[in-house]
């Protein structure tokens, strides 16, 4: 029987497994499909909240810790697996922000590098941007990472460890808390007639947008809800930009090999993950308004993912109420990639009762939720 059964092999499940294994535990990681094919694959990989000053101190605390740790994580994974996760600290240019004063105050308060730059400096940095942008906020330290590669590298590293087991295409359908003798989970395999019972000392739920339905008897039904995001991908010979650019909630992310991501929509459509023509047209309009040379091209791919939106915008990290052996790490919403290393570390700090990287209270799954999801940034 493993020490931990983790349900959900997205970025949060993978990093929680890594952190537990590093502390000597044995881990079985379960996913209802292939690992890391949901939000953690679909995301843009910006290693920062988009408008960081709009978030609570609880988000800033996790983001700051994780942003400082990401270069080490990228180096460790390259050594362990040979996979380059393309961690690119090339900065983020926020065009025509109407919240300059608030943003600069936030940056000064939290010691983040942010600068208001005038029009000529914008075009010195990014000559191919559409004309007419008059001001920008420049965050030189913001990085982006190739999230599908990050997940592939994490998985490859986990699979080298003898205390690790991955079970794909097994869906957790029920759990049974057996008091002092551990937990048991009923998992339905894709081609299995009857579900299989899996036992572990502890259970960790990292099931992204699906978390609330798995923990429905312990947590409010709307504590985590799916928020659909659609993206487009262009392929150019050379990236037309060197850094992430953002305006009015839409962004372009240049990959090193000429791929350019356009993101993203924010839709409340339940668990419907289909791409739509309306979203494509809206994203194209945003992309053309930023880089006119894209008008002569067609995107090579469109996809959608489901962000795990927590009701109050703060993730749920810690023990599940009224249980001894069940933990949750979910609800990171639009910031799941940037927050993931800190979320996993904090959860394992809580599990091992060691000095936490930040005060765990704001993330407590037992808190009262005020539903602000439709209003969050
Ligand atoms: C379009 C888009 C753009 C984004 N851009 C960014 C960005 O630039 N930066 C950033 O920080 N964040 C971004 N995000 C958010 C980020 O991707 C998510 O917050 C993060 O990936 C959530 O990770 P997760 O591991 O919690 O969930 P997921 O990656 O969704 O993983 C959950 C896993 O649980 C599994 N699962 C669910 N139910 C069960 C079950 N019953 N049994 C077994 N397995 C189960 C699923 O199959 C899935 O693999 C973006 C998201 C989207 C959709």
C-alpha cells in the first residue's frame, strides 16, 4: 500500500508527487486519461498572474515563491531528464494599461520590477507591434515556460523513481475513508468491466476543475468550477515578438521555435471543452490588433481547456474538512502554472507539519467561500 494516492496528474498532481517522493514517501498517481492533457497542457505557461496587482496577498505570496524557484526547477529537470522546458525570462509588456498607478504601487510594495515606459521604448522593444500604442508597463522579470514540456519532464523524472507508480485511464468514482487503516478509492479503468479498489495511507485530490465533484460530500459544490479558456497557435519562421505582450486581457506568447500562442477566452460553459468559431474570430481579432502581419496567416491549431476556478479566487490547499487523511491542492484558476511549485510545497509542508513557506490559513479548504468567480481577474 503506497503512502499517498494522488488523483489527478496535471501540474499540481505531478509536482505534489515530486515533493512527496523527495521527502521519502511512496506515491501512486492516478488519472482518468493520459497524464497532463487537461488545463496543464492547454495553458499558456506565463509564469506570472496576468495583472498581478488585482490579486489578493495570498496569490502574490505563492506566485513570488514559485517565480523565484522556477529557474532551479527548470535546471533540475534538464539534468534529470534531458528535457529543455524552455524557461524564458524575457519579460512581459502590458500595453495601454489603465491601472498604471495601482500597478506601480503594487510593484513597489512587493519589490517586483515594473516600469512605465513611453511610446518610443515600446517600439524599440517590439518593432512589429501595430502602431498606436502610447504607453506600457514593462515587467522585465516575467518568464514563460513551455508547459506541455514541463509536464513531460516532470513525468519522466517521476517515472525514474522506484517508489512511484502511474495509473492512467483510471477514473476515481468513489472514496471510502477507513478511519485508522488508510483510505480506499474505487477507480474505473477504461476497458475494465468492474471498478478496481485502490488503497493508500493518504489521499490527495489534485483533480483541477473536477475537484469539487470528487469531494462533494466534504466541500461546497461550487468551491471549484470549470472556466473554459480557448487558445490559438500560429507558426512562423521567426517569432514576430521577443516577449509576451498583453492588452485588454488578451496576450501573445512567442515560443523559441516560431510558434506564437494567442490567448485566451474566459467562458462559463460547464465542462464543455469544444473549440468554437466565435472564440476563434475573437482571438484572431485580438491577435491582428497586436501584430498586423498575422492577418496574412491562418492559425495552425485551436484548443480549449478548463481552468479550475475557486469560488473566492484563492486555491484550496490543505486537509479536507472532517477527514484525517484526505488533502486537496486545487483551484489555482488562471494561475495554476505559476503557482504550482509553491502550491505543492505548501501542501507537503502542511502534511509533514514542517515550517510552511507561507501562512497556510488563507488557503484552508475549511474556510467559508464567498463566490466571486465571475468577477475575478
Ligand atoms: C487557456 C488557458 C490558459 C492558461 N494560461 C495560464 C498561464 O499562462 N499561466 C498560468 O499560471 N496558468 C494558466 N492557466 C491555468 C492553468 O493551466 C491551470 O490552473 C492549471 O493547469 C491547473 O492544473 P491542475 O493540475 O490543477 O489541473 P489539470 O491540469 O486540469 O489536471 C487535473 C487532472 O485531474 C484528472 N482528473 C479529473 N477527475 C479525475 C478523476 N475522477 N479520476 C482521475 N483523474 C481525474 C484530469 O484528467 C486531469 O488530468 C491557463 C489555463 C487555460 C485553460
